[in-house]
């Protein structure tokens, strides 16, 4: 194995470890911070089942964002759905044999890949085009979109321009997953693609991208409206 | 007093182009040392304030999950950007909820995140400097904590929580706001925000009794400190003397009279309002609320009913049980606290009081949902009861009721522009501009439906609208208490009670 392969493999392991570790650390921090008072945004559900539905609406349909701004919702929703489909489709690199549903989604995966890049560009331009969003957007907002967009672009490049050898790509990933690493396939685009993914993974738990886990800890959305019936005590200290 | 320049009303709410710095100079008067010290805060800005402020922020991050999560997860999508009445009214981009939050978030990033510590420029992080503190003071006193932004946020991020934390941090280093802190001193010493002494209160109640008897020929009682009464009524103290608040208070008395329910106010706890919430200090909020528990125990009442006050209803409905509960010494048949609207509606539904709706036939009424009631509390047994219960009361006592535009009522109602501890003269410009979305929606129904009365259940809303609506050419007689409408329509001697 070449020195490059060794270093790259070490990087894959260490950054994945760092990303997962940081993510767990941050979420653990949220879970262990007390909630002193009942602050659901009213009207709020009166039952636990109601809260599950409210949260499901936010996570799966972006209900509040839909209410706020249809233009942002359409871009954001397409972006996230495409991201989910692309991630799901990538299971084919991690599982042998490839599950039926993942195999069936070949076309969906391609459409989603294109959708991901297009919606990232749309969201990027949106930030610049509206005076309000341009005022409060920060470098990290543009960075996150650019990074995700580039990951999508390099992926599409390997599909449509210079096709990568899918079999050896899978062999490499499976090697990592089973802790029997094999050398990195000699495709620069693939290497760049993987490096960008690692960067995104590490960036996630130390940035606003943590909203993926943080939303579940938002008291205004996950609390039940029962303060008169049931005395709320600070659940962590209690 | 000079009239504040306003745009002519069109009945439409428009999203303005931004004008950076438009209200950067709006500054609430700072608290005097005695105001701060009365609440246990340093009298003046302490020497090592930068260090202490960051320490305080760290403490809050460890004890308030909402703040901790909200500092991290905002993606600056802008869902909230055009939802704040102060942004719509002032055009200052720092009044966009996301930008207001960024004022504190950029400091959070500097001291509490990896990116901000090592790459402050790239991470948009900055030190807590004198200028930044000034920005905090000015713009976190341009948020009325109405939570409208939190309805639209995909993560429920609540700028009210963030502004409470900012004020809490500033108080902890001796940078308090006069209006809130002075009033909190009064309620802790005198039992009410106005500093009304016991004998003044007794005189006022006596005056109400004489007044109602003169007008109606019926001896309606307005009792104070009556031990063994069934109900302890806690009104906002504005109900004792402000207009149109008093008309609502007179209505409460008539309802109790007709229901045959014995009730009393307490001179020890004669204030429902609790500005402890506005300054984000749970200890102060608890102290203020504790007087009510003590009064209820002392007077031996069976239940607590509260008057028309928005933020106080949020504190009571959502926080009392945690702060001053459990209420196992009260009759478990009743919800604690009970809102006066719940109490009245129940009587009406049971036919326990007689109503003559025609008494309000000269009025075409609309209802302004007060922000803290709408988004911070509930009423009745169903979600959304806070919208339906007061409306049902109004519809039971008035023949002519119409709604304002649906984008301005119920859970997306616009704040009156004077809540959150901003009901102070030096912020009048801000208050007038912040009222513009509501003024537009009101103007629309005045033109189309002939509305001549806007009813509401919040002491701050009433005081704010009577002051600012004239700037839009709308008379202060537009503003009414819900229980003032009840007062007009309840037939005294019509039923013999429960």
C-alpha cells in the first residue's frame, strides 16, 4: 500500500471518529442542560402523541418554514429531500448485498444528485439577492452551501464526465467499514469527493449544521401544553 | 406632546427595504443604582464587566437548554426576518429577529465555539466590547418578547428567550433598564407596579362601589383583604386606575356579584403583572409571584382568578405551577390559575348570569389577540382556547363581532408594540412604529366593516394602544377591555347566581 493510501485511510478513520465523537458530545450537552420552565410556542399539543406529530411535521415537512416563506421552503425542502435520497442511495457502497430498495433507486439517486446541486445554488443566490438575507448571512452560511454543492458536483462528475470505477470505490469503502482497508482507488475526483465529505462531517457538529440533532431539543417545539395540570420540574436536576 | 410622524394607513402590511442603523440610537433609560440594587444586581456597571458577562453567559448556557440550543442551531434561513413588528415598522435590519439574535450569537461564538475561538473573523465571531454591549442594550430593548418569530422558525427558536438572557446578563453586570427594574422594586415593596399604598387601594375600591351603585342602583361590592372569600382575584394594578382598564375591573365585580361568588382582592398581592419575566431573571419572577401564593394562603381562598393581563397570564398559566406551586391548598375542582374570561364564559354557558347583548349594539367589535396570551399560554381545555374563550365571551355579550385579517390574529397576532418592558415614554417612537402592523389591520376592518371598538385582554396592550393609535388618526376610545363589554351587557339582579 502506498504512503498516500495509508495516510488517507488514517484520515478517514480519525475524522470520522472526531465527527461522531463531537456530535455525541454536543447532543449529550443539550440533553444534560436543564429546562427551567415550560415554554412551548402556543398553541401546543396537550399530549405526547401530539408533540410527536408536531415534531414530525417540522422534521419531515418543514411546516413552520412553509408558513413563513414559500420561496425559502421550496428551496430548502428540495435541498434536504435530495440530500436524504442521495445519502440513502449511497448505502449501496456500505452494504453487501445491496438491499432491493437501494438498487431500485438508481434513477432517483441521479435526479436527487442534480436536485441537490441546483437547490444549493438556488439557496446561495437567494442569500445574495434579497436585501434582508444578504444583511444577516455569514461566511459560514455560504460555506455550508458551497461545500455541500461541491460534494454533489464531484459526485455528478464521477457519474457523467469521468466515470469512476464503482466496484473499486465500493471495495475501498467496504474495506474501511470492515476494518480491512484496501488501497485508495486512483481517481482524483473520488479522493476530492471523499475529502469534502470528511470535511463536512467534521464541520457539522461544530456549526449550525447541528440543527439536524438540535431541533429535537428545542423546548418551544417538544414541550406539552399541560402546565396547569402537571407541575413542570427541571427534569435534569430533579 | 409632539405627534410622531407616521405613514398614512393603507390597510396593507408591507415588508420594507432595510435601512441599517435606523433605530440604533433608540435607547431605553438606564436604571439608577437604587433600582438595580433593590433586585440584587450591582448598582452600576462593574469594573470587570466583560469577564463577568461572559461568565454569566456560560452559567446560562449550562442551565437553560433553550438558550444553549438556540445559540447553535439557527441556520439564518430568514423565516423570521419579516415577521417582527419592530422590523416592519422601523426598517432597521437589526430588528429582524435573526439579526437581533446574531448580536449575542457572535459573542457566544467567540467565547464558546472552536471556530470562534481560533478563527473569529471567518466564524463571524467578535469580542464583547463597549460598542457591542451598547448594541445589546439598545436592540434587546427593542424586542417585546412577543414570540411571533418563534411561530415561523423551523426550529422554534424564540427571540424572546434570547432577549431575556441578554437582559439577564446585562443586569448581572449592573447595566439594567430603568422602567423594568424600578417597577420590580415597587411590586416587591408595595405589592403592585404602581406603588399604590393599601389605603389608596381601599379608597379606589370604595369609589367603584359608589360609582356602580349610582349608575345601576345595585350595591355591587369590591372587597379587599376579605378572609374566607371563595375567590382571590389578582388584577393587573392598571385595572385600578387606568382607562379603559377600570371598566374591565368594574365588569369583573359585576360578574362575581351576579354569580353570587364571594371574592376579594389582596392589598399584599394587588398586582398580576410580573416584569421578572421581561428581565429574564427567574429568581425575581418567583419572588414577585410568591406574594400571590402567600396572599391566597393568608386569606384562605378556594381558588385564584386573574384579570386581563397578557404577559402575566403567560407567567401564571405556564410558570406559576413550577415557580410557586403546587396549589394543593386550593380547591382541586378548579384550574389554577383561572382566567377571568374562563370564569365568565363558564357562567354564561351555564346560564348563571343574564346578558342583554343589545347593550353593546352601538359597537362593532374586533378582538386583538395579545401576544403573550396567544403564544405563551392556553385557556379552557383545548389547544387554541386562548383564542376561542375570549372571543366566545365577546360574542356572548355583543351582536356585532368581526375578525381582522387572518395573518394578524390568533397565533400570528402582532404585538401591540409596547410589551416586554418597553412601555416607557423614551421609547415612544419605537412603540408607535411597532404598532403599525396592528394599526394597518385595524384600519382595514374600520374601512370595510365599520369597526369602532377593538377589545383586548392585556393591560399593556390597552395602555399602549390608547397612547399610540392617535398617532395614526385612530381615537383612543377604540380600545376596550373585554370585561368592559361584559360590564355593559350583564343584567344586574337578573339571576340569582351559580
